[in-house]
């Protein structure tokens, strides 16, 4: 029989340390769970458990501590976090200790940076820190929603349920991102190809036609305005090539960098987010996406047992729009003073009447989380319909844009040729009459 040293949380969320004797680690975990403890770490201090298990346990515990590598870049994708939460939840539900879960997840992760982060979190948990506190060291990876749900799961002893809810939330959020990104991919590609084609024609093809027109005696004053315009554009693109193009690229890059720096300021962020909500066509889509994320996030937090004031603060930090975030924080302040949830949201004018009414009904009936889930599902369907409509409307517009651009160039090129041909035909007829 072996002796194990454990760190666990009781039903009240207090940390308990002690030892327990059992034949195997799984049996020790089972006994602790029967006593109402949520196991955070479990170590064998003495006794024998079998050579194979001993070697495996040693490998799991010591291997992460040998990590001394540094990975440059390599962000953590939402899809990777989704898989992490799903696997973590499954292992916790199966009775695997927290430290061993982190060790296994570290070995399975294909991302070097994520492996290093998980290794550090494992060391923090082994030293007595809670999982939520260890994850809070990496706010760019684990946001306020993530930490809030993990903390709620730790306090309530239902970490596996919190991880399942996190996984479901991330899956839905990832699906929404993919839909929006997929709808924008086709127009962006077509626009880039169109601009490339127009620039190629204007820079390399049209100058030979314009040289021919000049050799045939056509001057700028006798050419159509469209042709003169295209000649000026072509001359601008060709003169100083490639230095002028490099300068233009630098100017565009500088303008983009300045805009990014501006949007990092408090005023700039709100200016940009207000534009997102007021923009024609896309403004309505952005508003629906923000409302969907608000409802889904708040419902996930409330069903996990997070207090309403803490949940509102977390939602404000994850809704990804400063204007709506300000409205949520103002509502939170009113709720703290005893106001109902729906009233301050209605006063902000950022939440449609349907959302306010659903929240008010859910608050009165004690089913706020289920009402918020219905609101989230409604706006997710609205986003799907808006994306389909936007895609259907964009396709003909892109065709008109591409056709119009190429058609303008063709007409500008053909009009002088038509005049030359007409002149030659007229000259041939006059000569025949003289003879």
C-alpha cells in the first residue's frame, strides 16, 4: 500500500492538504472524491505501486519541469482552446488529477508556446495555487470569461461542467467567426484580383496602344477624355517604377499603422467601434454579432453560478465593442444600486426592445439564463441570414465592379482606334473619287 500527499478543495472551496493511503492512485482519488474533495494534486510519497506505474508517474510529473525552451510568436487559436477544454473536461470527469491532466494536455498540444504555458500552469498548481489564478497569468490566452468560469467551477466543485460550458461557448464563437470570415473571403479575393488586373493592364499593356496613337498623329487634344485620363494614370504608374510604387506602399503602410495606433487609444477605440455600428449594411451585422456574443456569454456565466455583477463585468470585457461595453458597465452600476437588469439596458439604446423584454421576463420568472440563451440563438440565426443576404448582394456588385473597370479601360482604348479607322476609311474614299 502506498501513501499519497494531496491538495484538494472541499465543498466550501477551502484548500485542504493531507495524506491518504491506498493501493493505487486511482483508488486514492476515488476515496477523496467520496469524501467530497475536489483533487487538485496527488503525489505518492512512499510505498510501491508497480514498476510500470511508477515509471509512468515519474515521467508525467518530472518531464514538464525540464522545460527550458522559448517559442517566438505562435498565438493560441480558438480551435485549440476548444479542444483543450473538451479534453480537460473529459479527464477531470474520469477522475484524473488536475496535475496529471495538465501534464497529458501539455504532451498532446502541437503548439510549443501552449506547451510552455501549460507546463508553467502545472508548476503553479503543484505549488498550491488554484487553476484560475495560474491561468490568470496569461490574460491574452485565457480571457475574463475563461477565468470566471474556471473560478466558478473550482468554488462549486464542478470544474468539469465549467470546462464543458467553455468548450461549447468557444465552439459556437468559432463557428460564428468562421461564417463571418467565410462571407468576407470571396469579396476580398475578387477585389484584390480586380485591382491587380487593372493595374497590370494600365501599367504594362495600355502604354503600347498609347504609343501607337501618338505615332499615328493623334494628340491629347484630339483624344477622348476617357483615353486622356487612362494615359495620365498609366504615366503616373510607369514613371518612377518601382520606386514610386515602394513610396506609395510605405505611405499606405504608415497610414494603416497610424490607424491601428489611434484605435489603441480610448477615444480611438470608441470612434472605430461606433463606426462599426453605424456603417451601412455592415453596421447592422456587427451589432447583431455583438448582441449574440453578449447574450451567449452572460448566459454561460449565469448558468455556471457566477454572480450577476461579476458576470456583467466579465461580459463587458469580452463583447469586443467599446460602445456596447460602456452600456453594459453603466447597466452594472445601476444594478448595484438596486435597479433591474432590463431598465438600464433599455436606457442605453444599444439593446433592441426584444432583448430588453426577454431579459425582463427571464428576470421575473427566474430563468434569465435560458432567456439569454434564446436571445443568443435568435441573433445567431439573424447573423446567418444577414451573412447570406450580404453574400448574395455582394456577388452581383463585384461582377459589376470588375466588368465596369475592365469595360472602362477597353472603351478608353478602342475609341481612338475607332477614330483612326474612320479617318483611314474616309481618306481611302476621297482618293478613289479624285481618280
